[in-house]
């Protein structure tokens, strides 16, 4: 699998050489996630597919929401896997195939980053607007996305293990979505606080390791290559590719740009 990431606003080449880039990868099944040192793309069986998701000028999306949308897409591919496997998918067009498949496209619609989940919560109303007839696939997919946005992965640790502020007898949260990053809203026996979950990556699909490579082209573009030599999961697996960067000799978390989704 190969994907080339463009740099439309890149500085002159002599300046670009000083730019330090970081990447991170995350693989999701329909209910699984793994946070790694790189955010990559989509894999079904032994083939991988990718598609450009957004332009550099678009608003950044939080990583929990990006992951939830990837899980949403994975669910659609899983539901329509029989139809998908009847076509040649050992290329970069699997999500494109779903978009062009009548029923799979209805399922995939709420998974897109343009979906208006933040403004409205009525799935039926949103789906009827896009699909006036036979919109049940869209509605169920929308409701699935709402559920995974509301409840993060992993399970809450035992209340007696809470320490520090996590053990404070306060009601600092009501829902997982109120907690930062991977933390969940968990009980500590006398209140609810944002805590680091356990079993966060239990059962998560594997990631490409030795097969993963990067090459900066003379044009300033970055070429990302990887492959999977075996079926890593019985269910479709979606990878997300993100990027961020900063200028200077040494990489710095403080001065780096926010993570940007460039492909799924």
C-alpha cells in the first residue's frame, strides 16, 4: 500500500529540510482501537485501502471523534462484507466501493466528517434529509456513532484503586465525552471523576510494523508505504493517518501543530 501526502503550503526546500515531522497510527475495528506511534489507514483482509479525508485548511477534529468515525466506517464494511468480497478490493478503493454501493453508502453517510452530529442529535431527521426513502441503514449507523461518541473504549478501574484527584468525592463528570483524550468518567465510590481506563487495547487488531516505511520525495511530498501479509482480523479494520509538524532542529511537543487527519 502506498499513499503520498502533499504539502501544498510547504516552505522552500532549504527551509523544509529543517522541518521535523511526527506521525501516529491508530487501528480500529467496529469496537476496538489501538493508539500507536503512527496513525494510518484502512485494511480489509490482506488488502489495504485509503482515501483523502480533508484539506489542510479544514478545522481540526479531536482524535476521539476521528476514531469513532473510523469505527462507524468499520461497522458498515463489516455489515456489507459479503457484497464487498465479491469484488476486487486488493487496492486503495474499498471505502470508495462502499460509497458507490447503494446500501453501504447509506450506512457510511453518518461516518463522514461532514456529518452534523454536533448540531443535531435527531438521527432520523438527519437521515431523512439525505435519504428521503429507505433510510434505516443511515439511522442505525448514526445511532451507533452517537453511542461510541458517548461511551469510550476500555472499562473503568475498580473504585478502590483511584488515587489523587481521581479519588476525590466530587461529581466532576457525567459522561465519557466530558473527559479528555482516552479517559472515561468512572465512579470512585463517592463520586465520579475522569480516570484512565483498563483493558483499553484488549483484542485490538495488530498494526503493520516491519512492512511500514516512509520516504520524503524531492518534491517535498512524503510517501508512506505498508503492507499486511496476513488477515489480522475477522472484521474489517480501519486505520487513520494523521500528521503534525514543527520547525527547528529538535522536535518539540509544545511547538508542534495539532494532529490533522489526512487520510482514512
